[in-house]
């Protein structure tokens, strides 16, 4: 039978606060085991939590950036469960009064994926399995998280991926998290069920825990979809349970039966006061949000005239977008700036982390000044390109490499002389060209460009070469 996927994601995002959610320990990743800890975050009796205001602020920003309503009143609750990574035997989270609710993320196909809620909570410690023993590292315990719960609106593996990519991009833009999946600062639980195409009711779901890479998330989803389809085809029920994905074997495996909210015996955290967020505060945060990736993309396409693929590449990382905007300020055609960034500059910042940090040797003003020379016709595209390489190598402005002489351009007589020389010095290329080898022309052109030190206009030179050969 043909089935339709129904999926909802629970995404945990570690917040980039300097200190933990209920104490002043550092949130820094790594460090020797159990060195980023204090009596509060290892849950010693008699200690009291104090809510870090920055956590609430960041969660409000996350909510606003994903079109949520911000609750004027919310509270923290205890979620009780017994596991060694949780020293208090309960996690302080939010149950029935989350800070944010009713938001959405819009995908590129126009579908909106609802966000049921965003709540704040503390992370647990980490179990380390070594030499047959299990050790526990509480450095991560008490690191603030937001959990972003989506509606079961996702209908394909591709949509799931794009949803998470968009969340990641937005959270990075507003600066609340670095969202590094490989370091666990963004991880997803993926809920999956199938229903026969055309059926309205949802099927029974399973939940795959802790996906920390896009590739594994896609693989795990595909595996689980086909596992459930096989069960349904053979008339067997899907059991509601919590699964783990085993990377080495590309399959899912049962971790435990699914808990009910009842199993957690939620109750209000008595040691923390109600969280109040007045409307004025919400509006203050809304006004302070930066332009988000989607509106930015639209603006690049509609107002700056960039092709969509260019706009996509430029908005993906906030620092790249900021560089582009500063560099195209006042230039005639921002596409020229986009080309320099996507072409020559991206060749030097290849991976995701490098693009995220976007540390390059020149400030955006240097690129703008260079492109302005092109705008005003003082230099040609090829000189722009070679100069940009030198600028990137050295960190110096264009004026270091472009002389008065270059700016004067090349007069028609000199160009003609250079072309004639190229023909005389390369008789073989000329006869190759006459014999039908188009490529030979490029090598002749290369000589002209080189001898003009990049000042000649390639099109002009090419036409002149052809004319001279034919004459
Ligand atoms: P819990 O907190 O017990 O895991 P929730 O009802 O809060 O359960 O749902 C958790 C996630 O599971 C949500 O993202 C929701 O969209 C998703 N979900 C709920 N029902 C289904 C279903 N039948 N199929 C797929 N996903 C579902
Ligand atoms: Mg869940
Ligand atoms: Zn602490």
C-alpha cells in the first residue's frame, strides 16, 4: 500500500549564554570532566536554583523569530525521572505553561510547519562508557536549552531537513545558539508515523532520539519509514516506542517503551518564581531582532536584483550577508559584489564553520572600492579578478595593486599593437585557429591579456584578434 509520512520534530537547542541556567558555572563546551560544576548543577541537597535572565531573553528572541506568541506568564516544572545523568532525579523544564507557543516556520515550498511550543529547560550530564565502566560528566548538566516542538506537519524527509536547516539558520542569525549539530548544541528527536494516502487519522508513531547530523537524520527517517511500511503491509501493528538509530548498521533499535506525561509526575518547581514577561518587553525584543534570512532573501532578489541561487548562498550565514551588504553599499550592480564573494572569496572559506565565522583578510569597504572602479568603467572584469586575488592574499586595498597607468585603460593603438604581436609570435596558434580549432584563439587572447597586464577588455581583444587574422 502507499503511505504518507507524518512527522513532528522536537528540537533541542543549547543556548549560547556564558553561564548555566540555574548557577554561574560556565557553559563552555569540552573541558576536563566535572570541572564546570558546582553544588547547584550537580544537585546537592540544600542548594537553590536561580533562573538566568539571559535564558528567558534568548528564548523570547527564539520565539519571536519563529512567529510564536510569548506567554505573559509561565513557570518552571519538575520532570521526574531517575537516570544517572540527572543528579537531582528531576529535570527542571516547563510543562503546561511554556514560554512560547503557536509559531511556524515556512518552507521553500510554501508549506508552514507549525511550532506548538518552545520551552526552556536544563540539559542533563553526559554518560561516558569506557573500559566496561560508565562514568558521568556533569559539565553539560544545567546548560540551558530550548526545546522547539513542531506540529506533526512534516510530510517528507526533505521537509524535515529543510525545517531543521531553517531553525538552525534563524537561531544563528539571532545569536542565541551556534547550533553545531556535531557538538550537540542542536539535536532532534524525530517522531514518525505513516498513514495510508487519503486517510485523515494519524497512525501510531515512534520517536527516534537525539539525531545529531543531517545525514543520519535522513537515513534514520528513511529506515524507519520503510520499517513501518513493512509492518503495516504485513498487517502488524506499529508499537509506540522510543528508538535509537545505530549508525554502523543503518537501522533503528528500541530504547524503551514510550513514557506518558503521567510517568514523569510533573509538578511545579517550588524553588522558582513565576516568569513574567510584560508586553512592552516583548515589543522591545521584537524591534531589536535583526532582519531574518527569509525577508533578507526576498529583499536581495526583489530590490537588489540578485538571482535566487546567489541570494540563497549569501543569506545562509549572517556574517556573509553583512559583508555583502557593506560591500555593495552604493555600487551600481550588487551582482558584481555577489560574484566576487560567491566565486573568489568562497574559494577561500570552504567549509561551514569557516563561512559561519567568515574571517577574511579584507574589510568589505575594500571590495566595494574595487567594484566601484568596475562600475565607473575604470577597470575591466579581468583586472578586477586578478586584483581581488592579490587583495585577499595580502589584506591590502585595491589601490596597492592598481596603478594610475592601469586606470588610464588601454588605448586602441596599444591594443592593436599587442594583438599584432600575439599573432606574429604564435604562428602555430593562428594556423590552428584557421584550421577550425576555436581553442587556439583563447591562447592568443591569453597573450594579449598578459602583455596588457590585464588592462585589455577581453571581448574587445578577442574581436580584434579575429578581425586581424581574417584581414
Ligand atoms: P511527547 O512529548 O510525549 O513526545 P507530544 O504529543 O508532545 O508527545 O508530541 C511530540 C512530537 O511528536 C511533536 O513534535 C508532535 O508533532 C509529534 N507527533 C505527535 N503525534 C504524531 C504522529 N501520530 N505522527 C508523527 N508525529 C507525531
Ligand atoms: Mg517527546
Ligand atoms: Zn553550577
